[in-house]
């Protein structure tokens, strides 16, 4: 009976994968829907993109709850030609049990083994990844698989839902050869998953009760802004909820994850969205060895308790800013706050301003933002400095004299022939207080033109690695541009940690490209780790570095590179003792064998 069914699926599959055919017949609706998702993300059915990681969570809440149930199921099916698979919330297999030797060999050849990821993005339609997408038990047989290597198999997988957080924490799957498929596979999986979820509830109940008890105790002490937080739970008083949003919650979790390592308490400042500054006292709850949960007491700093936004002002006369100072840049780092203050200052009077910074930091965005502060709106002339000619500069002088707003990008790339006219343009703009903003890449050559010397007022945009606290706000703004008129997806915790720990040499332009690629792979849904490009999926095992530590780390790396790894010369160049350099190398995670001198 399985032969004709599989042949029908095979023919429907071939027709469907032919891009000229959008109306396959003979398919189960849920399989057709999964195939459409796979084709939309460009799955290559003849080539495996299954990822492997040796950094599996072998001792997690999921494995602790599931292992006794998987053991029992493996004993019950010891003589059956099936294999039991347990996968985590990212569809990575973390355990494989039972299975006769010929079946295990087939599974190994198809990479159905611990460490391999079977999300739909990696392996197409399959019992693990598709059950994860559908959030229900899912059966896949033979030719219904997208990958050819999986077509000799049949499987049934069911999501495991944490009863407390209501999130999918894993998948339990039974797999066999297609000729050994049984109608009992589904009921067996459903029964085992129910038992695992009961164990999850029992384990969660104790820790959640402790967290809730400590939360209520802190509230009774009178602090109006209290937050109870674990990996799966956030409970906040109304006052605390008004201070923070979802990206603030993610930032707080990263903060306590790094500062409560080996400590019971920690206190320090944090900056929330909209510039709210708070001082947080964090205290671990639970027994030593338990997963992290903490009580946080938030105290807004006096200077930032008011989120005052100035009312809109009537149009201002030429030479004064007409946009309220309430318009703010995305970000909460000290570097962005400093940039905002500089922009607030230069925005009070119209006149030439130079915006400097590394490539990709958003200089053009800041230049246009400043023009909007001057009341130019979107009616701004933007020109690439590399494209300037003596004739075009004359035309720009005419436009400026008639009141046009001008942005000159890449002032450092003005051709030699246009340098003289460009100098006169800048001098005239300064004398007339014209609405001109230029951008210049810091550290790059300008051919000796020194055009930047003709602009007195300047602001500098820091690289992303020095203001990594801005990442949440930047991600939210960049993704909103990609998904206009739709709900803005969120970064899941693993993908957030991976992006926070990246060095971002290409700055915001690089971040925007990564998010655009990830949104295509996620089909507009929340971005998981596997949606990121391969080179951005590394999650550092240690704590997150602060902005200051990142600057120090960059300076040390440059000094070691410039001295071919000689630590004595590098220490002299940095003006610190060699022992201090060794200590900082250890503290900043640079002990990787790269520098041996």
C-alpha cells in the first residue's frame, strides 16, 4: 500500500518543484503548505543544508524532563524498527535512542543524528522542523520529504510545550523506514509528550513559586518598580512596566546574565529606550545551581524621570531650527546620547555642519536628520562628493543661494578638478549660514584637499561596536523599514546574543544587510538563530563586553597586530605595563593563540 501512495507523492513533488506548476494535486494540504514555505526560501531539494553544532544543551530543562520518558519509550520499543529523536527549540537533535543497526546506518547517512539541525530552513519538510513550524503533531512519509536523502523514511513529530511559558521547548519524534510505518506512532508520541510536559510543569512550578514569592515580598517593601525575571518569565509592577518595553526586557536579561555570574547581588546603571536612565539592584533567587532567576528593583535617576517631548512649534524664521528637540535618534548608549546633545546644539542655528565617522555608521542618516531639524523635511538635495565637477558645483552654489538644503556625501572623495570650486562653495555657505551638511569618512585619505577645514561645526558618529547598547533600538527601527505596514518581528534570545557579540566592522550598514537577509529566511516572522547568515551565528559563552571594554579590546588587537604579536612592544605602544596587558588579554577573551609573542 505504501508504494502507490509514495509514487503519487513523488509525482506531485516533481510537478510542484517545477516553478511552472503552482497547482499540485494529490498532496495533503499541510504538506503542500510546508512545501510552499520551503520553495519560498529557495530550498534546494537535491542538496543538504543541514547544519551541525557540537554545542548542544545536553543538560537543560528540556533534557532533564524528557530523559526519563525517552528512556521508558526506548525500552518499550527496543525490538521495534524505529528510532526515537529528541530535538530542542531550534530543531537541533539532542538525543537519539533505539533503532536497529540497518536503520541507524541509514539515519547516519541522512545526518539524522545528535547535533544536526532539522528546521524547515535547513532540511525542508520533515517531522521535526515542520512540527516546530506548525506547533502540532506532524507526520511525513517518503516522498513528502523535501530532501531526497530523507525520502526512504517516515516520521511523526510533536512539539513539547512548556506549560508555564507556553513556548515550544522541543520536539519528540519517532522515525522508521517507510515500509515499517505504523498508525501507532502518532498516539505513542502524543502520550510521551504529555508526560514530558507534566515533568516540565513540576520542575517549573517550584522555581516559579519561589520567584513569585520573592516578587511579592519586594513589592511589600514599598518599591513601586519591581521586576521578577527568569529565562521564561517576566513579572513587573505597573510602574516598572511603564519604564521599559520588550527590548528593554531583553537588555536587562543580558545585563543580569553577565553581572550575576558567581554573584548573588549586583547594582548598576542602565539606560532604557527614550533615554530613561535607571539604577537597578538585582538579586538572585533560588538555590545554587538553579537556572538564573532574579528580582530587580528599579530606581529612575532624577535627571531622566520625565519623558518630556516639546510641543510642536510654529514654523521658525530662516536661520533657526523649526523641528522640536523631541525628535530623537534611535539608541540609548552614552555615545548616542552625546551625539544627540551635539545635534541638539548645532540644530539651534542653520549653517554648515560636518558629520564624520567610519563607513556604514549612518553619517548620511544623521545629515538628513539634521536637515529635518532645520525644517527642510524631505526636500533636500543629496549629492555624492565623488561625482562633483566644476560645473555641478556652480549649480549647487546657485541652489544654496536660493535657499535649497544640501547634503554632500563623501566630502573626502571630491575629485581634484572640483576641489577649488568646492572650497568656495563651503566658504559661501558659511558666510550665508546655508543649510549645508557634509559627510566625511574618518581615517580615510582626502587627497590633501583639506576641504573639511572649511567647515567649523562638526559632529562625530561612533562605530556600532562602541555603542552596542543601541543594537536593540536599531534592530527595531531597521526591521520596521523592511516590514512596512506589518507587525515588526523580534529577535529571539539566541539570535540577539549572537548579534550583540559580533564586532560589526561594517557598522549599521552591515547590520541592516544581515537583518534583511534574516527576514527573508524567516518569512517575516521572529528571527531565530538559524535565520542569520552562517558567519553571524556564533554565540559567545562568556559575558557581554561593555562599550568601554570593546574599545579597549579593539585598541589591544590593533597594538598586537601592529607589533606582530609582540606583547612587550604592544604594552609600550599602549602605555601600560606588560602585566596589565596580560591581565586585560585574559579579561577580554583574547587568549586564543593568535598572539604568541
